[in-house]
C-alpha cells in the first residue's frame, strides 16, 4: 500500500528527523556520546545503523523507493529496511522499530546475519544486518517509503540508484550464501 508523499508535511517531517538523537561511536564501534541527526550528518560522525533484508516465499527481496525528501539518497532504491540507531538504543531494538515503522512488519523473527563497516561518500557506519522471511501485507511509512515491490536479489542489484550501503549488504549475503539458505 503506497501512500502519496504529498500527504505529509515535508518541513515537519524533515525537522522531526533532524532532531532525533543518534548514538555516536568511535572508529572501533565503541559508544562515545550522542548527537542530533543533523549534526551527525554534517560532521560525518561514525554511527550505527540497522539493515533488515525482507524476503518472501519466492526468495524475492522487498525493494523500496525512498521518498524525495529523505536526507540521504532521496528517491534512491533501498534493498533493506532500516536506519540509524538512536542514542542509548540497542541495535536489535532499533531493527525491530525500523521494520515496523517503514514497512508495518511486526512480530516476525529477525535473524542476525551480518556485521559490516560502510565508509563511503561521507557515511561512516557500523551496520548490523538481519534477514526476515515475510509474506504478509506491507504498510508503508509515507515520510520515508514512496513505494515497495518484490524482485529476485540479482534483479534488484542491477537497478539504478540502489543505495550503496544496502547494495553492500545484499551482495555480501549473496556471496556468503545467506540468501540461498532455505526459509
């Protein structure tokens, strides 16, 4: 169920997102304080983020198009749900929160599959990736997700405008066999 991004108030959404307090970490992934999201982005601080790859019974991935008012990669393609970890928030709690917020998926088991570092294009992320098997309805968060659709992993990876961090996650999961593993 896609929602018209014009329904929400863009300035309010952008302001709310930039006012979130984010967990900062050092270059070894040790907590070292917090900052507003806008400050974290401006100074390119190291932080934690979650990535939840959603797979259906056919082995297809839930692919999301980001809204045009996302702060990073507006209008881009995400191959995973997820987002930054809030100040003092446990990573697995952040993963559950992001999955529920972005896609309306709740009460499903999350399988931790990967820890990785993404340090490109001014982003300095310690990522935690999870895999979820899900065949139910999606309820898209209008502020962040413009549309969602299902594609086999290989087809999803050849789309233009795939965000580099979610591309890294899916490529790694294909390479290590995690996406080929049976449900």
